[in-house]
C-alpha cells in the first residue's frame, strides 16, 4: 500500500539538501534546533506577502547565517537598505523574546529567485493573494496554472484548494492539474508548498505541486562545478 510522504523530505539526500545546515554546533543541539524552528516561523509570518520561496539557515560554532530566498528582493531590502535594517532589528527583538542565544557572527542575506513561476511557495502566495482580493477561485486557479505551465522548465503542475470556496456553507475541495507529477520517482524535481488565504468567512487551504523535470548525477555535478573564467 502507498504511504503519503512530503515531497521535499522524500528526496532529502538524493536531490534535496537540508534547510538548516550546521557545522560544529557541539552540545547545543536542542537549543539550536529550537532557535531555528522559532526563527523560521517568525520570519515566515513577518515576510508574508513578499513572495518568499524559503528560509535557509547555516550555523557554525559561533555564527548564524539566515538566507531569505525571494522573487522580489527589493521588497525585503528596501530603498537604500532601510527595510533590511528594520528586519535585522526585528530579528534581534524576536530572538530576545524567544530567548534564543545570538552568536557573535550573525548575518541576514537575500537571494533572488530567478523564475518565480517554477517555485511552489511563490505560486501558492500568488494564489493566496488572488483569493484574498476576492477574485473567483476557479479563475485564480486557471490563470495561475496557465502562467506556471508557460514556463519552459516546468513539466507539470497541480493546485488544490480546500475550504469554504466561494463563501459556501459547506467546505469542499477543488483540484486542477496539468502535465505529470511523478511523486514516487526520487530523481523527479518536485517542489511542494502549503499556504493559507485568510478570508472573512474562514481560511482557504492551498497546496501546490510543481514538477521541473528529472535531475541526474551528471546534471547535479555540472551545477556544483565552479565557474571557469
């Protein structure tokens, strides 16, 4: 019998890496894990609406680097970096509130996502934005999946909405799929994300799967190889 597994965790160590990468953390495993979870939850809520794809964290013996991947880095950084300075100050306050030890070396970096239509988290944010603007849910699903499928590297996509769609009294689920989504193939590059659209009559759950083709060892080796001048 089949068993439903998160598409990201299903491929960790094969074509995916951990979202928290630690080097020589030592005996502070429990505190570091708690700090990463709380900080990621805070930043996900704080940066909502800024089309954030993911938040990665790298820890050393006495260092912490937070990498925010977004398709709109200008919203996060701000004009002349003023939003970035406020974000660092807010992170300091949150770390003090959650009692997270701040290492001596602390950095916040922003990376741009070049193809937002091929990223499940950003596509889910687009769907949530359309629903919160009170657009018809079927139109939002169709327009979004059409935009995703026009991207060259996308081979398949699926969007699922569940909740009180259209303000109906009884909740239901609507599904729209284009192309293939080979969930059981380890080398299949499938991006998955969940999101919620906050509406007056309740939240709408959003799930997005995007299939970006298969990843082979030779392709991964070419991507990891350093560029030569």
